[in-house]
């Protein structure tokens, strides 16, 4: 495709759902490359991230959002829900993700918000490859279909290419007419600095499991090219000295392994050799402090 004039359909497509239903995994597979971090822990996604996919005569601008959830009175929880809520005002199409045979109070809360938005909505029933009782799946889909007039109900495994392409085809049917919104070679609206911070946070979340993922964040202090080497200094903030000890690990083992894994992903993402240095510092109560959140990049 040689020019933006070749694009005849374009629009913003929000990917919404409760935490840990596979929104970021779906986005990455729709794009054919990883821009949104993933882990088995809920609330891994903390920011709205645009993933831009130009295919044929269409440009899909997917918006990955934090999981909508109940409870959690901290400033961080309020920020996450605001980031997801406000997305529904600014898009053309909604992909509402649920998980297999599960339906929870939080799914119902998301459904209520999706209904209120009044936008064309596709229900994506993810992780159907994990459903053991296949005979129960069709009745469950029929029940879900009674909740709202969905444009389509699509059972998928977000990792299967054929399922992902079917989602794309169904979205195209309701994507508005219009010219390209972004250059056709652009993949995301986020900077390399942002992506570097997210890569480090992903490795920390995966490494530390249930211990302290929600009490840490990552700030990039330096990001610059020095000859053929990209030099990145990342600062990991936690809330208590005990958490710092866990992040560092015995003899620095955790920090060393996180750095190794993050550097490998950065070299692939930035197509460059990377020198990555990590530090851990304590900022008490940062996740419940609106000013601290803004200073660390958590802005609406």
C-alpha cells in the first residue's frame, strides 16, 4: 500500500474486560508483535496503550485497557478504573472479553458499562481451548448472547492465528469509513522509554509471582544511544524496605535474572545491543498518592 488514501476504513477499537481475561495477549496477536506486557497476575496492564494495525484497506487502532475491577480504594485502583472507563467515550467499536465458562460480578460490571456506552460491541469469549466440557459451551454462549445485542459472539483462543483473524474480520464489518489515522508503519503511540519500563516491570511481575507486583513500578532514568549500544538505566520503586530485599533477592539473584530477561526482550524490541542497569529504591506509599502516581507517569 503506497498512500494513506488507500485506507477506506479506520477507527478506534477498545479491548475491555475484567482483569486477567487475556486483553493484552489478544492485542499482541492482533498486531503480530508484542507491545503490551503480559503475566498471569491480574492488573498487569496499568496504562491505555494503542496498538495500530494496518491491513488491506483498513486501519484498526486497538486500545488495550487496564482490567475493570471492584474494590481497592487506593489511588492506583482508581487510576486503573478511570483509564479503562474513559476509553469507552472515545472509541468506535468495543471488544468485550470474557473468559471461557466463567461469569463474575466484575464481568457484569463491565457489561453494564459497555451497555451504557451504546457502541457496536463484539463479545470475545477467550480461552475456550481450556474448557473441558465442550458440550456446555454452546448453551453458555447462548446465555451470554441474551445479555445484550452483540454484533457478534466469537469463541477464541487468543493465541490461535485463525481465531485472531476472525476477530479482525468481524471488527472490519463495523469499522467506520475513513482515512488512516496514523502513519501506516506506526505500531503504537508509546515511546521506547515507556516500552523499556514495561519490559522490566513484566519480568519483575513474572519473577516475583504473588509477592509484590502491585507494590512496584519502574521509571527510566536514562535512555540514550552510545555508539552502537543503547544504554538504559531503570529505577524500580517499591513501598517498603522489605519489598526492596525481595526484588533484589539473595545475593542480588532476582535483580540479575530480571535484568538478563529484560535486556534480551529490549534487544529484540529496539533492534540494538542494550546495556541495562537496574536500581531499587523505596518510595513509601507511592501507589496511594495521586501526586506520586503522576510523577511516575500514571496520568489520565
